[in-house]
């Protein structure tokens, strides 16, 4: 799914569409210029459903906030949240660079800061021109696809959290065990003949996936001191 404001990023959206034109197994969804038909559904419900059910979610961040909903979020932000709650590892983020003098909507800046937070957000790719974005999307998609091909589908956010936690390891030869309860995920790492455990609240993982991953890495650092 391609998600962004529309009026200010027409060229960028066209560039993303062109990046997938020759990839026959990809069906790009979203609003203009992606949609090809009128659909008997509510706009908000439809795009949230797209974000939730898509295999890969591409977010382009520009300077405009876009349509504001009654809860104060933008349409793009609620799409991002739906994709995040479905699978935090299916999101790729691209941000357009502007001149320092360019005024960015303060509401949009808050959203950008949230998405791009070093500790709890995403690694982002910056671009200035649409042809740069096209190349970034092509490269990012291939990297994501290679990783995705090795893990299968039908995984939820807890599966992905455990997958990443098992891959990280505080020490290369550490043995990793995990246990799920109705409330927590417990991880046990055994290395250098010592067992170390850490627990994460399932609701916290759901709401702050990458922050929990960062907390796990910090715990590794403490165990290794």
C-alpha cells in the first residue's frame, strides 16, 4: 500500500507507482494515482482496511498534514497506525527533504518526529527528487522481499517480536527460549553458563514495538557489563 498526502506529493506517488509497473506480482493499492475503480465503502474504513491487510506499507512523509479527522490525527497517520498494529515489520518510510526555510505544518512535524524517532521509530530513507525516491523504493523493496521470503506469512506482531528477539542475541552463542502468557512475553538468554530473563507486557509490545526492541538491546548491554 502507498500512503501519503496526495496534493503535495503527486510526482512522488507517480514515481512509486512507476517503480512497480514492471513487477507483475505486485498490486499497488491506495488512493490517486493508484486506485482504478469506485468502491462501495467508506473512505476511512477502506484505507484502514488496506493498511491492515496489505503485505507491505510504504509511507511517504512530506510537509503537509493532510485531512484532519475528529480525533486530531491525519488520514495518513491512522493508516500508519493500522499498518503498525498489523505488523510493525512491514513498514518502509521515505521522507522528502525540504529547504531549511520551508514551513512544515506543526502537526505533520509531530507525526514525522514520532515515526522517525531514533529509539522507538523507524530507519528512514530521505530523498529530494522523485527519481531518487523511485530508486530508493526499488532497492528497499528488494531488500525487504529477500528477508520476507525466509520467514513465511500468517505471523502476528508477537511472532515478529520474538523472531527479532531471537535473532539479536546478547552473545553469538547464546541459547534463546521464550514463553507466552496471557499478559507477558518472557525471554530467556543463556550464555556463559548464566541464565538471564526479561519480560515484556504484551500490550506494550503492541503499542510500542520498536521501543521494546530498543529496551531489549539496552538490557543486553547491562548483562554484558
